[in-house]
C-alpha cells in the first residue's frame, strides 16, 4: 500500500472518529434538552412577543411536534461548540502553529455571534414581524387563529437563519487564514454579495420595506465587517508565512 493511500485512510479514520464524538455529544445534548424544552416552550408562549396570541393545537400531535423541534434545536445549539472544535481538530494538522492557536479562538467567538444573531432576531425582528402580520390581519378584518406548531416553526424560521448569518465574519476570517479567500476578492464581489444578502433578507422577512431593511442593513454591515476582519487576517497570514520563510532560510 502506498504512502498516499495510507494518508487517505488515516484521514477517513480521523474523520470517522470526529463524527462519532459529535454524535455522542449530540445524543447527550438531546437527553438534556428533553428536560429544558417544555419549560422553555411555556416561557416563550408568555413572552412579550406572544402576549396577544392564543396558541392552538390543530392536530393531536402538534404539541409533541413542537416539543421535539425545540429539543433538537436546543441539542444542536448545545453541540455546536463540539462540532466547531472537532472541525478545527480535523484540519488543524495542516495549519501553522500560530494559525492553530488563532483559529481555535474562533470557536467561542462563533458561538457568541450565533447567540447574538438569535437574540437580535428574537427581541427586535420577530416582535416587529408578528405585529406587522397581526396588524395586517386586523386591517383586512381577518380573525387570526394561530397554531402552536405554525408559531414555533415561524419563530425558528426567523431566529435560526439569523444566528447562522451572524457567523459571516468568523467564516470569512477562517477562510482567509486558510488562503481560500482574500479581502481583495471580497471587495471585488461586493455587489454580488449584496444582491445575495438582499435575496436572503427577502426570504426571511415579510414583504414590507421596514422589516426588509431591518434585516438587510445588519447583513450588509456584517459583510463590511467581514472585509475589514479579512484584511487583518490576511496581513497576519502573510506575516506568519514570511516569518516561517525566514526561519527556514536561517536553518543550517
């Protein structure tokens, strides 16, 4: 067996080990989430955004469906640091020592940005969207009857994507340190990125200008922050490569 084949097999075995660790932690997170989901669902039903809403179950299975959705969402959030660490551990052997330390610090930042995106969307965007929808129904003299399943699906549809979108600066910095993207490339494709973010915002928000701008403006700001962070990461990467070249050249 050639060295290349051994290397491929080693990579597959390493990937399998990382996936097993993630699955084990996810199962444990699901067990923990079983005890948290029901109190959290009750809390969200009595939050300010839902004060004027009466939750209804249109199917016998709706409460159980909401319970399981909340359980798996919480389990994913609890497991996300483990997923990020295992991803880092899998690719870290191909990084420089300074890059390993730098990219490891991305994990807590990534988790905090995700939570920041979820909290921003829940406390600012979600109440505005709910008020807009209820106001539209009232203006059209439509009696709104909201199912608990539909309510929480809409809640997840608003909050989870926003938490993921808030990862943009970390993802861009990570890809920059890997040499996959550069700040020059991000500047060059800015107008295309803006268009994609506008389309994403249109999918997340209802069709009115104010709520659309409430999503679009933070996303555009995040992209500009990502370019700025990418420039910093790019300079550090170049400095690290130059330092490594100097060390190699000075070796006897």
